[in-house]
C-alpha cells in the first residue's frame, strides 16, 4: 500500500508516512488540517481525496464556523531517499476561499515539491 510521503516530512504532523490516511495535518494551524478524507482509489499513479478543511477568513482573520469541502490529489509514485516503501511524493490541495465559493487552483501542500 503506497504511503503519503514520509513520516519525517512533518514531525508533528498526522497522516504522512501512512497508507490511505483519513486525516492529514501539517502540525501547524487548523487550516493545515484535512479530516474525514475519502479517497477515490489507492495505488494508481494519481489519486483524489475529498475532506473537510477549516479556512481562514480574509482579510479580517479567524476561521469560518464550518469547514469547507477540499480536494487532495496525491501523485508522483516513487521512493523517498533511504526508504524501500512506495509512496506518493507530491500532494496538492484545492479549496474555496470562502464557504460556498468556487474551488481555487491546485496548490502544493505546504508549498513542498516533495513529501520526503
């Protein structure tokens, strides 16, 4: 079962270095958390997940009271250096900028080009 990158990608995070995670967290603020993730498949070169993500109110700050639906795309199957476990090496996210708004562009998770 391919993993999502490496556990060492986010030391305080959740979901990295695991197979088909139900939640991903970068160990930082709430907007770096995706929960209740369902995946369309697992193992193909690219998989799509849908979950819930708290988003920041801009420009005033704080968070909207309800999380929004966000999409994840895990891609680039390969191996992190020093690992013999197959893993998705890139993770993209897209979400609306406000509840009920249109989806934004696909962005690299935490701006990272590799999850190793």
